[in-house]
C-alpha cells in the first residue's frame, strides 16, 4: 500500500468557511491542495504622538546662568589661607572638581547671601522661595531631556506647587517684599481663580452662546455707528446748503428774521406738545 501524505484543505461548507480539515490516507482525486498557512499581516495601531512637555506654568522667566567653574566653592570662600596656597590646591577647591549636587548647593548659598544682604537674616519665606527656585531651575532641563523619569517629574511638579503656595503666603503677609522677590528671582506669579469648579457641557454651551450673542451685538453696533457717521456727513452738508439758501431768500425778499424764527419755534413747540 502506497503512503500518501495528508493535505490541509478548505471544506465547501458555507457555514464553516474558515475551518481546515486533514484528508484521510488514500486517494487524493477529490481533493485540491491549498496553502496550509496564510500570510497574515498584523496591523498595529499607531500611537498618538506625545504632547511636548512644558513647564511654562511654573512662572520662571529665565533659566540658570552657567557658573564660573574657576570660582571657589562656598565652603572654602571664608578660608583666607587658600589665597596663598599653590595653584593646584586652589583648583581642587574650585567648582570644576565638584558634582552637580554641590554646585546646586553653591547656587542656593549665593541666593541666600543675596537675600540676606537686602532683607536681613530673619526672612524665612524669601529664603525658602529662593532655595526652591534654584532646585526647580536645576531639575527642569533634566525632566525635559529624560521624559520617562516620572519620579523627577512628580518631584518637580510638587516643588512648583509648594513654591506657589509660599508666594501666596508672602503676598498676603507683605506685598512690597513679594513684588521685590518676584523682580529679583524673575518669576511671574499668576494667582489661582477663586472658584475652581468643574465646567459642565451645559454651562460651556451657555457661555459660548452668550459670548457669540455679545460678539454679534457689538458687530451690529459697529456697523450702525459706521452707517450713522456716513449719514452725518451728508446731513451736515445738506444743512449748510439749506441754511445758505434760507439766508439768500431772507436778503432777497427783505423778510423779518426775528418773526421767522419766532414762528418756527412756535410750530416746533406745538409739534412737541401734540
């Protein structure tokens, strides 16, 4: 008996169009060989493009200026013996040989000294706001470069909210110092609205309809004013021509001007009374 390899075919049953069966061992006269497997291309859904990450709501108007790496670290700024030390020792005490954490502390120290020189040593809110400003501006480029660092992003958002809260306290406590600090640190403060409720669709439709009605009303008023201005020019022109004709008629026929004016006034008063 000759062995025949089983083939995978498609049945003729209309209800089972996608069902494949194996042919029995035997004759293959009633079977048509078909492809065993179909090449199926999986269509993957395209992901929506990610929105650009922005921190404009923080209010920082400037970025960090680059540090002078030849400058000494704040820990060694009060040591007078370093001025006479060898060049290698002075270089080791400079910012060039310290990491980002120490450089951020150096920025915070400089900001603290600047505020204490103006406001005095007992200003707590100003120092905290300045310290957080340094941290925020130091973390912002990192979060923009590494978008998947969710932990740093959440910390940055938390610090921005905390700084805004401190600025609100300072604004309520002393408005002049608040304005001075904003100018000094180059920060824009936008107070939150008094009501932060959820806007429903119905309220949004009402607001849009009200704004469209006001816009249409203003447009119609503007068109009417423009029309009146054109008619005003034509009316003044007609008025001057008519008065000129009246003056010519009075001089031509030697009429009494006072009696004419009196009669016109009487007719106007009668017209108004009726």
